[in-house]
C-alpha cells in the first residue's frame, strides 16, 4: 500500500510542485491550502504531513498542535525562517523536523522517506513490557499504571520509549534530544527538562515509584 502524504501550504505553486514529485515517487497525495481545509483532510489518515508555518487564519504552529491531539504521524514543518525560538516552539507543539525554503526536492523526499522508515520500525516493535505497576505497549503506544491509562504526547512517549527500552542506561540531555527529535547536536536542555517534568507529573499521579531517575551532572535513566 502506498504511503499517504498530506501537503499543507497556502502557496499553490509549491503545493503543485510537491504533489507532482511525490505522486511520481508513488505516494498517495492529499493537499490543503489553509488550516481549515487541512483539518478536514486529516480524515484521510496520512502517514506523514508537510506543513507550512506561515499561513493566514490558522498558522502552522496552531495547526500542528490541533493535529497532535488526534494523530502521531510525523509532521515536518516547511518554513522560510529557522530561528532557534521557532525550532523550540515547533518541537514543543509536536513537530518532528524542519525543512527550510527554498528546498531541494530530492532532499525533501529523502527526509520524508527517513521519517517513514523510522515510523515503520516503531510499528514493527510489537512489544509489551512490564515495570512493576506499569505496563508499556510499544506497538500501540499505550502506557498504564495500576491499570489506569497515562496520556502522553508523542514526544513524551518517545522519551519514555527510549529510556525504558534501555533500562538503567544513562542518557544525557543532548543525546535524548538527538535521538527523539532526530537532529544531531544542539540538544536543548530546557526542552528535555520540561518534557521530563511533565512525564514525571503524569506518573506521580498514579504511582509513588520514580520511573525516571536524574543522574546529577550527567542526565537521566529509567528505573524499572
């Protein structure tokens, strides 16, 4: 079955160019030219979404956050700007990667393929693990503690998956950032610390056990 891709950009020329490229590559392509139309097209259950940041009415950040409430597929931002504050904001609302305009179509295609391969590997990991009161179903991306579900964002689950599948191994913040966000170097300590804080809060509401330990001066490890 061909992968489904949703292209969202208010510049029709860019959408037409990308649509032609991805259709020739064998993708099933859906298009939208604004946020409202994109939300309607979400029912097609895309495998990956390419999303422009600068759009009228509903900008890319807001739209990404809305989509993340219902879907966990990779979302790649298309942007003419690449400031650190925008990157942090984008990752905070659930983006997986950034593509800077103007972009090379072959590089864009390679990025899309890489993210889809990563998602396919995750789906093939039909593994259920138990850590005391906690159970993690990695294929369904579901966590329960004392039989109560724990609702995590996509990135929060990705962090838990990384740590819990490497029980006891210490990861520094830069390594977590690189492996979860897929960007080499430039790990942002504040981003990781904020995600860990939220995860711990959700676990603490259901258990007294400290599943994520801080190794002072180094990073974090899973305490199963």
